[in-house]
C-alpha cells in the first residue's frame, strides 16, 4: 500500500495553442489547410489563426510571418482565474520576469514569460468557445466543428516539443511554476536528462524538451496534431506523398509514450508531426517512466533507428546542424 | 469572455473496478479470458479477479458467482487520502449510510455506500500497481502488461452503465458527493432526464445512468472495455461470431459521446460493451451537452435505430421486460 | 481428388462501367465528386463521365439526366477482340437481339443487348488507359491517378446489383453468354433463387441479381465503389453524416460475400454502396456457396436485420413499394 | 485504341504452397502457430504442414527440418488438368528436366523441375479442399476455416520472393513455361533487371525475383502472408515486439506494388513478411510498370531507405553477406 502523498496540485488545464514563425505564411497556411485539413478561423496583419475540427477554442495555431522559422510562443490555459493568479504568483516568487497582455484572437488576458531556455510562454484562463459559421456546423452537437473531409483531417492540437540546453532545468521550471507533471524521461548514464515529457492533465504528455544537439538555446523541434487512428497516420503519409510534402521519419511507433507518428516539414520551415495513440494516465500518483541510455539506443518501438536529422535539426536552423549531420 | 467560475473540485481520480454477478462463473471467466483477451489476476472463493492489459491496478473486474446476474459494486479511486476523507464526510453530512471495508484483492481500505437507486458503490485510495509475472511482462516498460495476442485484446476498463428510476436523482448524488461532472444528458420534453453521463477526469464519461423502462430500481445495464481503434471493434464482432457470443447491437457509432460500440451478452447473463473512440474534455468549464427528446429520436449517429431490447433489458432480468418487448 | 473438369472459359475481363440515370445531374455529380471523392473526366450533352482514382480506364460511371432514376447500362470489358466476337456469336446463337455501337467516351466499339429482365448490357474490348492531367498525376507510377484527399476517396468501381423477376434466369443467361461464374447464391425452400452473385475474374462478385419484391422487371438496386479498409467505410459514414447524405443501412458486414458495406441514397435517386473487404477466388473449380432460406433469415454477419426498404426499394421507384413497406 | 493483341494464355491458377527449410522445426512451427496464428494441418517425418484460415487447400506451407534454412520448393496450381499437360509439354520442349511425383499432403500428382537459378518448382492440378475439424469450423459457410483470434491471424499465402543471379532469365522462363505475366520490374541503367514481379491471375504479384547481391544462385529471400488491413500489419509489429521476434524492416509501404509490409525473421532462419494492400490488375492487356535506377533510389513509398540487410541477406546464409554488410 502506498504512503500518504501530498495532495496533487492541478492548476493548468491543457496546452492551449502554439504560435509558430514561418518564412512563407501563405505556403504554411496552405499546408495546414489543404494537407492537414485545418481551417483559418482568424487573421491579423502578418498572422493567420488556424484550428482543427475538435479544438474547442477558436484557434490552436497562430502562424506568423518571420525571417526565420521557429517558435513564437506556447500557451497553456489554467483551470480557473484563481489558478492563473497562483501561477503568476509562483513565477513572481522565483524572480521570473513576465508581463500581462490584453489577450489575442480567441482568448483574454494572459501572462507572458520565458522558460529557462528562452522560449516564450503564455498562460491564460479567459477564452472563447468556437462558434462555427453555418458551413462548418457539425451534424452532432457534441462536436465543435464539422469534420473536414479534406486532406488528413487532423482532430486537435496534441503536443509541442522544444529543444533545450538542459531539459532537466526546463522540467523543474515547469513542475514548479506550472505544476506540470513529469510522465516519462530519458536519463543518460552521466545523470543528465536527454528528454522529458510533461503533462497538465490525464494525457501522458503535452510538452516535451529534448536536448539541442547544437547547443543553441531556445529552439523549436516540432508541434503535433492528433488523429484518431493509426490508419489515419498511414493515410496522412499517402497524402503527403501526393502533395510532395517532405516526410522526415515514420510512420512508426515511439517506444517512449507509444505514440504512432509521422514527421513532416511544412513549407514555412518547421517540423510538424501527425500522431495517434499514446495513453491516458489515470493513476494520481503515477511514477515517471525512466528510460536509460541503453534502452534508448534500441531505437523506436519496432526497431527502426531514428534518422540523424531528427536528433539534430530544429528551428531556426543553425550552421552547426550541417557539421553534425556530416558526422553521421 | 467567461465570468469567473468557482474553482472546480476534483477528488475522484477514475473508475477503478466493477464487481459483476454471474450465473455461470466459469463461463464468464472464459468469455473475458478467451473472447476479450483478459487475464485472471486473482481468485477468492466464489470470485475471480480479472484485468485488461493496460489496467494499472491488479484488477478492473471482479466476477462473483450468484443466483442472478447484475451488479456487485462500482468502485472509484480518489485522488488522495485526503480526498477520500472529504468524500466520506460529504456522504455523512447528507445522512447517507456507509461502512468501511478493509479492502479487497488489489486495493486497500474502502468506504461502501448505496446510490439513491440502491446500487452498491465503493471509494478507495490505497491501491497496488500491477506487477506482472514473467510470462506477462511487457516489451515496453511504459505498459503495465504484455499485449495479449488473444481474442479481442481489450485495453482497459472504460465505463459502467446503471439503470435507474430517476437518472437525475442519481446524477445529483454523484455530483454532490463524488464531485463527478455531468458531460452529456438526455432531457425529455417533460423535463425529466432519460440519461446522464458523468466523469471524474478528462474522459468524457465513466458512469452512465439511463432510465429503467421496467421501473425496477438498482439494476445494471452494462460495463464497457476499451479498444484502441474502431477496427478493433469490428474485429471483436468477427471474433464474437466465431465464438457464438450473442451480439445485441452494433458495431455502430453513438450520437451521444460518439463512442463506437458493440454490445454482447456474456454467458453469465450480463451485457458487455466493447468500445472505441469518444473524446477528451480539456475545457475546465465545459458545459454539458443536452440532447432533446426529438434529437434522441433520430437514432444512433449514422441512423441505425437501436434495438428494443437495449432500452428494456437489464440485469437481473425482471418479468416486465417480456411485456415491454412484446409491445415493440 | 477431383475428377477432370472441362477447361474453364474466361472471355470477360471485368465489369467496366455503369451508366446511371439521375433526376438531378448536378446534384449527383456533386455527390460523387464531393462526398465520394471522384473526378469528372468527361462530359457530353446530358451526361457526365466520372472516375475513381484507381480505375485504369477514363470512366467507370456515366451519369445521365433523366425523368427517372435507374440503370442506363452495365458494361463489361472482354479479354480480347476474339473473346468479344465469341460472346457476340453466343448471343446471336440464342436469338438475343443486339446491335453494335461505335463506342463512347473512353472506349471503342461495343455490342449492346438486353438481359432477360430487360436491363441494358454492353460488351467491348477496345479501350483507353486514363492519362491524368498534370494536377491529377500520381506520385507513384503504378497508380492511375493521384489519390484524392477529398471526401471518402473511393478506390474503384466494385460491383453492380440489379433487381430481377427471376434471378436464376438472368444467372443462366450470364453464365451462358458472358461465361460469368456463379460464386454464391440464395436458394429458397421452393427451389427458386432469391439472389445470385457472379464474377468474370478472381473477384468473388461483380454483378448481383436479387429478386424484385414488387414484381417489376428491369430495375436497378445499387452500384458499389470499393475502399481499401473497413475504417474507410466508417469514415464514409462520418462524412455522409456531415453532408446530410441519407444512409439506408450499415456500416455492417454481409454474411454473403463478407463485404463490409454502407448503403446511401445519392441525390439523383439511386442507392450507392461504399464497400470494403470480400475475398478472391483462387480455386479454378470453386463450387458456388449456397445459402438456404433458413440461413438467410439469420440476418447480416453480426446479426443485424436488414431494413425493409433494402429488400423493397429499387429504381425507378414503383407504387407497390409503399404498400410493401407499409406491411412491415 | 489498342491494336489487336494475341489472346492471353492463362494456365496457372495461383501460387499454391511453399516448402521452407528450417534449422529449428519446432520453433518455426511455434512462430507460425503462435505469432502468425496459423494451424498445423498435417505432419510427416521431419515436416509439418500449416495453413492460414482463408487458404482453401489443406496447407500453404510445408516446413521441413534441415541443416540450413532456405527454400524447399514453390508450387503453383494449374487451371485444369489440360493446362498442367500443356505446361509440362512446354518445359519438355525447352529441354528442362523434370519428373512426376505422386503428390504430397493435400494435393495430387505434380510435376517438379528447376528454374534457371536452381530453385525447385512444382506444378499440380489435383487438390483437396480443406475440411476443418469441428473446433475449426467457421461461422460463415463461405469461409474455409474459423478465424483464429490468436496472434496476427494471417489470412492466406500471398507471395514468394526468390533471389536470382539474373532475374531476367528467370522471368523469361516463367513467362514462357508457366505463362506468368510480368507486372512490375526494376530496370537498371545497364539494361539488366534488378527485380521482376510476376502473377498468374488478377493479383499484381505472386512471385518475385530480385538479384542476389552475393552472386549465389538458388537462394530464398522471403515468403509473405496476407492480412486484411494495414492496421493488422501494425498490430503484427506490436505482437512481434512482445514475442521477441526480430523485425528487420517496416511497417512501411513499398513504392513497387504499393504493398504495406513488415519483414521478420522466423526462428528457423528465414525471412517472413506480413503484408496488406497491393492491387488487382483488371486490364487483360496491362503493360508492366518499369522502375528506373533513379526512381528505385528514392527508397520506399514514404521515403524510408531500406536497411542494407534486406538487399543482402538470403537463405541459406553465405559468407559474402557479412563482407557486403560491413561495406554499408
């Protein structure tokens, strides 16, 4: 029998949206609209807001034109206004600088700050529920939007993966200040953490940090949209093939988290995953699953060795990537 | 923008297990082992404890030999010991009688009480994590047990459906005393509730009450095990056909909750569902989806009219069922 | 060990295309283009020619505007010019009237005749291979056309089902004059045949006759397009739901032929099936599978009783249908 | 319009069975029974006969204990006794030596001969239809055997792949003497053929020759069993992972033939594929699809580069394999 644990805190409800910088806004919108089957739900100068059919908020993706690809910001919604205040207070206690914003398309005021690696974060509570225009009204009222019978037809935003100098440092920061929970991690023989997977809710992960092989802080690895079935990921690969979308790796199954994945490059320069599967964590006292260096070396679940570019490339690109790739 | 809500309470972690009474214990064990692909993890005089491969506790099903089929009890695990105390205090305040048990196979002390309809409930916190014997050890360490390549291969306990005289009364009881959250409901033109779906976590439902057409209190409708893909439900139907298992309805898709289902009758007399799909509720202020009498009359998602027996039969069986069925 | 059989004749290569009459040509084209994901490959006054992405000829469907829905004609391609001559000679020997046509969009000269029930048939050998325009060129050269990531995305024409006064009479006609092979049949207790399934190649069926419950000769029951996976049929139902397409029956699995099916009504008045599965017949001396009246009464593979309209309605509609439906 | 072709000859009905040599008969039987879900239908000293549930003949695989892994023989069934005589006459005319056998478990007399590379072939017509024992009787009478809800549950023998010094020479031999038809091929810049895919029926291939990288004649590459859905191949990978079966490559999709594949090594030393998909060839005048050296270099359909061992290893193993692998 377990000993009495402290009561778990849960102040974050879920990963809300991601802003991604693109070197070709129109082409990126085309990728998410035509290939992934998402909708443009809002626009602003230099930016487009997009959504998948099961996202309950108006947008889960903000695309912003930029000289370089990469992350704009990552936003989490809190469980309540009070939870938002508690998280801001926690950040203030630690001396983390931040500032309030009046909000953006689809959500209200938010607090913005940087993680130890320099990625921009945002937390907010006030939000809107998506109200579809007539042509996007669903047949079933428990569904936020009509299922788009176009392209992959991704369901909803799933997770974001950031590169970091020290995943452990960023993990501790998110555990302390957002009360996220570590669910799986890679622990190298030297005691450092090569990757950490965290979640705010029953999902087994919403945000991942993996070590940046180039030693550059603040870079972006990928974001992922969810589909219902593994077959949908295979179908996504068939569709990407027809559209000439570059596929970097997969479809295959991750050993860590057991997600079935396909990694592609969108035309604005960022790596995008389509995924299915994974698992829910029901145990309130779940212990993180720790993968050793030797276990990690076995490759993916069914034995595929991950391509070198996956471990090296991020956005924005840096010159060291080419040197490292040449060494493989 | 939403108004400031009260902070949501979450004291229940998840549906833990269900005890089901069977008129043929050996045949029921055979159904769950051979057809559904579950394992017997424990035994007691007159009872067998069974588990699906992704259940993290030792058992999600207790089968107990009985003169009549039906529900033994429904158990929920709390988020913490403190949450258990809070729930017991809430029940005591309302005058609900209950008693402490020392625990059962796989979990520690629990508090037992009846819902307004007379179904037996149990809540507990202390539990064990399943430790598989060598032949059931999984290849991937983030998985509780080896995937059984036998029969349907159900993943984990999904939900339980109880019949009730007044679903609304039972709903209010679970909202107040277990802090469960209503996610969908059927609201008839006369203002009564024909069905209510509730959850303790991000799942869109774990327990359902639907109105007992025979006016009998305390009966059981079905329990459901989850599979990963809709194809697995189709494959389950192929397997049931070969095993001579009676299929009552499906495979088809529910409009409510959008679950893809197959209802079967296990040889001990109870209705068992194999399901896939559904959705997660990420919004902490999610409003219940209300289906009107007219909307409900449209049948299932793709138009199939549900067979009459589904709306009438429960366990234990009562004579009024035959009269009602004859009227269809 | 088998006795020495006569050498099997195979003069027909495959079901080539179907002409269907529609009361609303534009709406029918919209259904096949938007919902099923087919392409318009040709046009003529009052007609549109359409194709699925894996059809190797330019069109598998000719839609022709008409006062009433129903069959235009059914066309089979022969194995060779010589085979075409042999089949025409066989028809002539039996006194069947027919006439040569110069061909139509996508294929060359053809011989046209009626089956005993009065359905229009056509056989031809000369044909074209589809040459896609640039925007429909496939990524893989062994595929006739780019996979359309739109709607259901049906693969290719699968089969056609005709209603007949006496299925047996039509079966004998196709066996004798087209050398088609009976693969499955329903044999009623009175010795008559309620349904016959025939094929020209390894497919287990390409054309079906079922008895017309209204006693009207020459009517059309449905045509079917194939998808790769059962999941694609489920996805088709999700898409039809969003498009407001009427679904008559399914998704479910036929006992006969084991096809996984969904029957819908297209807006021009005809019943259209989306199907997956079935089987190949490799045995050159395959014996037809005979289903008795009692076996047939068991319903579909997993126990669903087929809706009455499926056994009664055909196109063009006749007044007797309503009387028969009222009797159910 | 096409010019008038000669009438196609079709004397071979289908790939009938394969005899495979195993260094560990018991372990091989265990692999095919437990992991692939096949049945042992017959036994002889040193051999076991096995079948998949949709094979209509008693066995599609003969496993024979041997010092070295590799091919025993490949057997094709003819369309008729007359076709068998024609094929034997054709072989005799070319001076190919061969001999009649009285038959083996499940089939009657057969003619045995070698291909140019020295692989043992067999052709036969007389055969038995599988009559299942009571415990293997199917629920649906159009199915040869009960669906085994065990392991992968493969459906039927799909194809065999042989290594050859010159695939072109073997292709010409099979075209001339078995009247098989070339459907796809790899044509290198030097005009030689690196791989040829042939079929006797509407299937797009039943037998493949690829060039032996070690320059050894008569070796075996793999045989393949078919499953219905791509998801079944993914599930096969999950099962192989749990059973500790070595997976060499996949799941992924071939560009050539578009088959979705998983290659594994069975414990008796041979490479075994589980596959889904592919396509039917309905056009009686289908032109082979020719892949150039440059097209082939693009890797598999979705871009995965095939592992070196796939292009080098065969059975029986030869020392040159290690040298070649070291060079990669």
